[in-house]
């Protein structure tokens, strides 16, 4: 029997520099300032269960496998992806919102591009405006934070061209981008002492509970905008096996004034490849 304890690695803090939360007009699903009533255990289960014993060579959830008698993450297989998407879509059904459909090329996108796709699928399915794309400048900030297992921080608006000073940021240790998305969106609340994976959620009603979800679903209309039109852009980062066996993932959503800066990957490209919700 091999014991497994994921510990508290799934999530850490989130940072939000925005105005007061408000639900977008015509929004569906659960959007800030409303929060889910409780965490939603993934079904189907794609991950190992913390503190559970596993018999060597027994059947494991699809994102794991046995290797020389040891449990190892197996996060890039079609079976793993299918189970993660099914779990997310079950969560969407419970919120009475459309299921997500990944772009046809999702498996060959890099982790940063996958992160943008997932942020926007969660946003547009709930009536939020999409993040228009990935900025190289924001990516660089997010990547630096991923190396240190911490939230990105926009120290100066000049660091991202056009930034208005409103931004949100997340960090997670996870098996892959879909695992990070599920943790941020559906496991971000209080689960009891020793079982809560959101470091900022220190009690059932702590301000940090559901902070990662709020950051992803931030209402762009509440963010600073000094001109007639602003856009949300994003940076993302990843460092493999930077938190024990897990990858370090970061994302930084930034409000920019006027037309977006040069983008290295866009939501429009994802939609052209079949992404929808």
C-alpha cells in the first residue's frame, strides 16, 4: 500500500487590485460578488485523494499512473484531459451554464495559451467579457512569479503597456492547467482545517475564500479605465515540478486602456480553433 498526501499544494494566495465587485448585466451562473456555497469534489475523479492508501498497481484516477511501484502524475494523456473536462462540465451543469469545449489544438498549445483558453471559457460561459489575449510583458511578470511559487505582482503600470493599475493574479501548484483551473474555480472555499487548499481561506467566512475564482471572473467594468474603451489582457507562467511533483502555474489579468498591446496568442485564435462555452 502506498500512502498519498497532496497536502496544501493546490492553491496559494491571490491578489486583486480592482474596484468593488459587481455582477455583470445579464450574467448567468455564479459570479462575484456571489460565491458557491461549498467546494465541489471533482466527478469523475481525475486526481488522487489526499491521505488515501493505494494498493500497488491498483487502478488509479486517469491523471495518475504507477511507475516502478510509485505514484506519478500522468497529466498529458487524452484520458486525463477528458476526465478533467467532464468534471468542469459537471460543475457548469450545476450552475446551469453552457459546457466548455476546448479548441481542437488544445493538446499542442503551450501551458500559457491553455491558461488563457480556460480563463476565457470560465468567463464567457458566465456572461463576462473575455480576456483578449496574452501579452509578452505580462507573461514575463507571471513567469517570474511562477519561479518563486507566488502570485504575480504588477509593481508598476509601466510594466505592461497601457495598464490602468487594475489587475488580478493567481498562483497554483497543479498537475496541469485544467487541474489548476478546477482548483481555482471549484475547490477555492473552506474545507476544514488541514483540508483547505486555498492558503488565504483561513476559516469558513474568511475574505480570501473564493479569491482565486473572483480573480478569474473579475468584472472588467469595475476596473479602472480612463478612456472610452479598455481591454483585459493576460500573462501566464509555468515552471515544471517547482512545488514537489507539481508544476507551478501563474496568471495575471491586467486592464489596459485603449487598444490592447501586441498579443502573442488571442481568444480569437482559440475560438477559430473551436473553443466555445
